C-alpha cells in the first residue's frame, strides 16, 4: 500500500482499475519442485485479480525440504521387468527420474 493513504480509498481506486484483492485464511503453503519443497508456515496470503489474471502474494516463514520419493516394490518390479534390469539399478533409475517409471525404463533401456 501507499504510505499515508486511506486503505478504504485505496480499495476504491483498485476497484475502479479492475483490481480486486482477497485475503485467504491459510495455515500452510507448500510449493513443490522436482527436487525440493518450500514450506511456508504462518502465511499471509493475498489473492489479487487484475483484469482476469489471478496472482498470489505470500508472506511467511520459509523452510526448504528435500523431496523424498516413495518407491513401492511394485514400481521397482515393473521397471525391472520392462527394462530387464536388476533391483538396485531399477531403484536408482526411479530415484534419479523423480518417481517417473517411464523415464526410468527408457533410461535403463538406453544404457
């Protein structure tokens, strides 16, 4: 916000420009990437709609976690059978490809 400006006046100006803002009562926000998770605790989340385009503003305490992939024995067996590979190689390929079985099979077949 602009310092010294009346918040109500600011809301009116935003409405005239086609901008609406909504506060979201969130307890935690998680952003997942291929390698890690960003966990934002005690967040203040604002959803802004500007001429049909929605954006989110998030303020809070950020913690970074590595993503652990849950690999089932069935997944390992599938990769072993499809790629004609041993258990250790199949598991490593699944981990390397972030749980993507098809990519793990393709990688092992290309070796």
